C-alpha cells in the first residue's frame, strides 16, 4: 500500500504494509539512520521521533498513522546546519553523550519537553522523559535539558525584540 | 337426600369442574399465574447476583488497571504501577510529553506487542475503582454525577459495545483475557438490568 507523508519537510511516498513500524520505514526505506532501534518494544525510547509535533516511539507506531502527516527525526530537528536547535546546542555544550546510541531519542523527547514545559525542574524532566541510557548519562541529560530550555527562552526573547 | 340438596351438590360439582378444567393454556397461564409469585425480593436477589459477575469483570486486571483512583495506571496481572512514570495528565491520556499514544494505538501491535484499542486512555478519575470496595465501585459506576450521566441502560450498552471494553477479551499475546467469558458477562448485564439494576450497598455499622 502506498503511504505518503512529509519527513523533515520533504514529501515521500513508501509502498509498504501499513502496519510496518515507522522506525523501519525511516531507517530502511528512507535511509535516515539517526533514529535508533533499541528494544523494539516501546521500552527504551531510542526510536523516539515526532509526528505533527507529538512524541512517538516509532518501533510501536504503524506507518499508516504517519499518512499525510509531518514526521521529524533527529536529522530534521534544526532548521538548517548553521542554526542548531537549542537541544543540539545544549547537548554539545554539556558534552552529554557517552556511546551516543540512546541520544537521538533523548534529544527528540527533550525537544518536546521544552516546548511543553519552558522552565523544567529536575522533577519535570524525570517525570516526563522515561528513555533509557545504558551508559548512565542521565545526570548530564538533566543539565542539558535545562540549558536547552534557557537557550530556547533567550532565542525567544531575542526574536521578540 | 331431597331433590334440592341433590341439585345443589350437582351445581357445586359442575362449578368445581369448570374451575379446574377452564384454566388458560400453558403460555398464557404462566403470565397470569406466575407474576404474583415472583416477589420483588427475588428480582433484587437475581439482579444483585448478576452484579457480582459484572464486578468480577470490572475488577479484572484487564479492566481495572486503567481505572486508577490516583494518577497512575497499572500493568500486568500483578497490577504493578505502569512503567515509564506514565501519568493521567489533564485529559486522562498522559502527561504533556509522553501520552498514551506515544506507544499505544488503535489496535494491538504485533511488532512491539504494545496493546491498543480505539480511544486508549485512562478512565476519568471519577471512574477510578482501584482499591475500592465492591459497594464503592457499584456506587461510583451507577451514579450519573460520576459516570458521565449514564443511566443503567446506557451503562449496559457501553459495557456490551465499547471497543475499549471489548479489548479485555482480546488483549493480545502474553496478556490474560478477562476471566469471565463475554457471553456470561452479557447475560449478567441483561439480568442485572431486567431485574431492577440493583447494586450492593454498605451494611450499616452496628
Ligand atoms: S526501540 Fe523503540 S522504544 Fe526501544
Ligand atoms: S550514551 Fe550510551 S546508551 Fe546512552
């Protein structure tokens, strides 16, 4: 079955079983390897991406639900290469990753979190991001989410001026 | 015996004969003669007995896990708190970042084995049953103030047809379906309603 949607702003059509997890369409059909396969069971969050601005674990999202929607993966998080998303900037500033495998998923969750909670506390971050990092980078992630929120706020102030 | 007495005996005999053999035929007789024999008390008992079967379904993990009295649903037959800090949120469908739909969709997912059904979400807090007594659950369930304005008829319709309720009998691989069969449940719902939709009430303290 043909299913059309936009991914990182680009229109695509894939011919696949509508129940195929979006994760496999993104990685194998569209060759965007930033979205990771961790557990395939909606447990770890490595496969997190956005569809129409909402956070999804793509290993548990049949591709049919992306039809006619806008999918954003880590590759499309920033508008362009010169303008990093606050989450990307903060991740670099705090030097968050260890092995890096879980990080795209965390970053997509973090991007959604700072949209919803502009000034997150530790508690907000712990309660609302349940991804797993086997390298134990969680303390740096908490710092980076807060920093990303600050960067986003200051960008907003600048653009309001 | 004089003629008058004889006539009286014959007349009495004929009346008795008429009374015995003029009873209406079976179907009709049942209606005419049985109704006064079914006391309201019997109906109430029937309704209450049926409600016990309904309660067994309501308290089954497949149903009550998503009817928490607090803000976190439960999972599994051991009814542990839902992993991933899942919370009710403002609209009973998760927090601001992680929603029920982050992982659950309209059908069971054969890839991730995440369960799903249309409008997958938590029951509203007023319909939270976890940890309540049978009487408390019954009261909440049937109170229109708390059940979204549903009459007993509406409740029965909801429980027989709602796709999220029906999911309980088709929960997907690795999950135990509701233990009472759906046929038994339907029968209990009908019996409960037809006999007055009675619910158990708290016994007064002595
Ligand atoms: S790969 Fe999707 S949650 Fe782990
Ligand atoms: S950085 Fe290695 S798993 Fe998270």
